[in-house]
C-alpha cells in the first residue's frame, strides 16, 4: 500500500501561488486581528485586555504574509526569466551549413587565386577584426609603434600610432570593413576623438569608401586622411615585396572569414533567428552580440 502524501502547509501553498494571494491574506489578517477580533471581545469585560493586546500585535500576521508574498514574487520573476532565456535559445538555434565552414573546399581554388596578390577582392574576404589587424600590421611594417584595443569598446580608435622612442601619439586610425560606404557621422566622430586626445592627424580606413561631399570637407577640416579599398591596396603594394608577402601570410592565416565577437574577442558561430541567418557569439546567452549575414 502506498504511503499517503503529506498535505502541503499554508506557507507552501502561498509560495506556489501568485504573489497577490499572499497580499490578500495580509490585508485580511490585519482587518481580522485589528478590528474583527477586538470587536468580538470588547463586550466581555474579562476579555477587554486581551482585545487590546491582539490589536497591538495585529501587524505581525500581515508582515509574515507580506514576506511570503515577496518570496512568491521573486520566484515568479525567476521562472519568467528562465522561460525567456530558454525561448531565445530555441530561436537562436545553431545551424549546420556545408558552405558556412571556414575550411569548406567549395571555392577554395578561387580564394587561393585571389590571395596570390593584394586586391580589393582579397580584402573583402577578411572579417572585420582581421581587417583591423591588417591595418595594424601595415603601420608596423612602416616602422610605427602601434597601440590597439584587443576587444570590447574601442572608444572610436582602432589604432594609435607612435614614432619610435616618442611617447606622444602621432596619429589615430579607425578601420571599417563595412559593405556600405562610411557617412560623415563616423568621420566627425573620429575628429572628436582626435580633439579629445589632442592628436592632430587621423587616418580612416573604409573598405567600401565614403559617401557625400560633407565627408571630404569634414575630414579636411579635422586633418583626417581618407583611404578606401583601392587606396589601401595601393599603399600595401608600395611596400617591399618581402613585407607584402609577410602581410599576406599574416592576414590569411587560419580562419580569416568567420566574424569575431566585438565584446568577447572569440569567433562567432552560425545561427538562425526567425529563419534569418546570423552570426552569433558562442558565449550566448551571457553575450548577445550578433551579425546578420547573407549566406
């Protein structure tokens, strides 16, 4: 014969109930102990003192119910948060795509041909962080000492250039491997950072170029040199052959296509959200950085 299940206590029932149930108990108990019970006892002279005592401690039961209600509210919030995280995790499910792997054999011959020499097509193969590292490596090849931010917010600067043995920065650099031209707002932002750090020279690398005459005018006023994809390739090709080869090997070493999480500095993974392909951080849900992608 099975053992009879022990009935739940009132506190357990309230903890599993919505918080407002405990709030109703708190209000009801206060009315009972402050008004109803003393009124019932007031007609008896022998119990009048007891009625006064009960009224003086009428706040105790409501306080207990209020505390149970608070615990129930916290429990509800935690359950709701857990449900949201699980729901988002299901929507951001990893996907397996044969053509999304960095080492996929599809297109290998075409990419190898593109990487034999520097070109805009070769630059477009690089993910945003590798593009920034190429920028840093280029200026190091030019003989500058370069200071960078490994990952996280860069404060509007991807690289700060110094001459050897000089502590004062010579110039600051911002890099954008966007697939759309840079607008004037980004150039003005770099000018603001230059003014804040009291640096007179700036360089802006934009793989897709710039849009609008205000960009040129703003850059000229701030002392910013604008380099688009063609200008970047031209400057790299002006380096000695051995330095070009070293940059080429460094830029296209390992996984140079999978985007890097800007917050964590780790390679992202392919996912889907509402049927749309994205790159998501592998540290999800603690990190929710993502990039939309077309394949």
